[in-house]
C-alpha cells in the first residue's frame, strides 16, 4: 500500500465516461489523470516523474513528431533541389548562348518585323513592355520565363561579361500578333 493519502469524490456519469475514454487512449490510470487534473487546476507543480514508455498516446505523438521532422527535412531537400535545377538550367542557357551576336538597339527601328525575336538588354526590354528592371530579373531568377506580358512574349537569352566584372543580361522578346 502506498504512503499517499486517499482522495475520492462523486462525479457526473458523463464525465466518468469521458475520463474512461481518455484513460483508454492515453494509457494513464484514473489516479494519474486525477493527480494531473487537480495539480493543473490548483497550480500545484508536480515533481518530475518518469513517463511510461508504453503510453499509446505518447507513442502516437512521438511518431507524429518524427514524421513532421522528416517532412521538414524533405521540404529543405526540395528547396535545395530546386536551387540546383536553377543553376543547371542557367548553365545550360549560358553554354547554349555563348556565341550569340551582340544585341543591337532596335528601339528606333519602326519597321521591324513583328514575327522575329529581338535580343535586348534588361533595361530596354523593361522599357518596351513597361515593367521595372527588377521585375524582369525576378521573373528570370524564379524561372517564370518565357512569359507573356503587355503584348510581348519574353524569354531569357544570355549574360555577357564586360570589363571582367560587369554582367549584362539579355532577353528575347517577340511581339504577339
């Protein structure tokens, strides 16, 4: 027999049924449930005791926590894979377009054919389709190209280094008929 004092009382039948269901799910005894409930209600801090390892509810919670941790790791891996795919695609685009001719400024050419692609610098494309330079760079960075905007199809073309460090980006645009 335990050295702890005995405590009892009458409770409504519905509460008893609820406690019994909870006891079956949690694996705790009625005494453990009563002690925890009274401690929480009165603000009494119980001494730390070992948690039963065979508690089904705690086992379920532990398994759920492990699953959530694995899902978080998977999300991190998906982000890394996406970043690597962007680098690979960027390298493919750079290698494919190394020998492209220098872009020409066609802004003043009113008689250009509507069916041909033009290769323009970022600022010229942005001006032509009435968006900001940063919006265009963000579309490229986030793999949102090719894209249709303000009557044009826009796609990434290539980068060109000038003076060793300055990088200029070029885009292809085509007027939609």
